[in-house]
C-alpha cells in the first residue's frame, strides 16, 4: 500500500506543478457551475428576445389587436415586413420565424376552427426548432387571449354568430335535421348575448381560458430548491471528465518519456504502479468534489437531501471514472492521440448524458446509448441525493451501474496497458 501511495503522491505533485492542469481540474468545474446556475436561474421565465417578422395581410381590427398582444410579450421582438422580405430575413437567419396573418384571419372563431384553410402561416428557421416550438405556443396563446378580449364586445359576438349561421346555411354536407339543430343553437346563443347584462356578460369571458397550477415535486430539506442545486451535479461531472482526461494523458506521457519504464525497474509491480495512478486520480476527484461542495454550501447555501447517500453516490461515481481513465490511457501511444481521443469521448458522453442539454431532445435511435453512459448514471445518482430524495433502494440501480462500468473499464485498461508495455 505504501508503494501505491508513493506513486499517487508523485502524480499529485506533477499535477499541481502544472498550472494549466490545476485550472482544468479545479477551476473549470467551478466556472461551469456558475455558468449553468446563471442560465438556469433565468430559465423559469422562458426564452426572451425571440425576433420574429409579422406580415399582416388581413388588415382587420382583430389582426391589429392580435399584433398588439404579441408585442406585449417580453419573449418576442416584433418587426413588420412584407411576406417576401420576412421570408428572406428567415433564410438569412436574422429572424427566428415569419408569421403571416392571411386574409380572413380577423374572422374570429371561424378562422380559429377552420380546418380546411389555414389563416395563419409560419415560416420558421429550421436550425431553431426549440424557439419555433415555443413561438407556436405563444401564437396560440395570443389568439385565444385576443378572442377572449373581443368576446366581451356584444356586437362583435353577434357578428360572429351571424357568420357561423351563414356557414351552416351554405354547408351542403349537413342534412336538414343537422342544420336545424345548429341554427336553433345559434339563435338561442344570439338571444342570450343580446339580452345579457353588460357587466355579467363581460365578466363571463374574462380571465384565462385554461388556468394551470404547478405542483412542486421536490421535498424541502434545509431550504428551497435553487438553480445551483439543479446544476451542481453537472458541475461535478465536468470536474470528473476533465480529471479523467488529465490523468489519462499523464499516464501516456510517462510511457512516452520513459518514466513508466524506470518505475518498473524499481521494486514496483504492475499492481503498485497502476494502483498508484488510480489512487492519484481518485484523490484528485474527491478534492474537486469537496471544493465544489464547500462553494455550494457556503456561497450559494445549497441544501443536500441525504448526505450519506450523497457520499455513496460520489464514491461510486469517482470509482467509475477512475476505471474509465485507465481505459482511455490505452487508446494511443502519444499524448496527442490520447488527448484527442479522450476529449472527443468526454464531449460525446456529455452530449449523450444530459450535461449539456436534456436527453429528451436526443433522437430515438441515440437514446439507448445513454443507458450505458456513465455521465447519465452519475447525474441520476447525484440528483437523487441532492433534490430528488431517493431512498437507499432507489439509489441501488445507478450505483451498481457506475461500479459495473468502472470495474469493466479498469480491467480493460489494465489488460491493454500490460500488453502495450510488454
């Protein structure tokens, strides 16, 4: 054990002597925690400043009110152009989408429920699908709110009923019995609107058509959930990933400059050398977690759900990435090849594991790969202890997966390293 500790402390001294390595291992995860925390702190209000071009071909009072409603949303930045200009701006990437209000858009309910002819068209930038989806929700919301505001106008409502009656009378797909049923309904509705008290009538249509309330799924422990509580696991993962690549490169560096061979001449076996390398990586990773934990608790006052399970999750995660470090170090014989392969691997793992964006946005054929991704299981385990309040039984699955991936990677790394050094 003393020989492995000697190797570990030697590697730690080498790590600290390089300021660049110290930054990537300790400083970079802290910066990522601050960055993601700042991003998530404003994510609850949704996107802002989505620039769209609106083309009003209807020129009706309703379309004017609709555009005023869109302009009232902080998430949108509206410019008014012709259709050709608007589509050209979308093609050049200067606006996220062009919204075209076709003639007849101001017909109100008829335009809203007409499935044969669209009265509202959207030309969206194909590279900005998330913004496009959010925009469609805002457009629908604005249309319902404008209709709701217009519905308190009795004259406008009676005009809408008249239009609907005319549609029924000219629809040759309805038989006489069906037409009479609709016409009787519209006549009754028109009578209701005409005879209703103005105050009662206006109050009946005000407010949101659909009202949502949110149910918090988080259990309070020491305090409320914070943006940094949800991003803390991502910051720790970036620390693990940079630590993994840094030590993988250090191993291949010692092999290329002859340090590894000189260590083998000493009374040190393969087990001592590899154990020392793994122990140095393990100690560094634990130090990274401790630094992030102290920052999270002292500066951001971040609560931790179950401290014992948190320590267990960290232990399993660190062991997993120590094994992965050993495996990555055998992917080349030079620092350049291992560095390139290592960084490419961690970027792919981060993309597929949920560090950069939710895995729900992955295409269906890529999602199965996340099931064997240690990043995905690490985030799952950490979130389970930080704010999901997992039970010990619920923690069993991610911890076992991390240990299995780490043990398999470590064995593969040891076997390949022995073959390369023979």
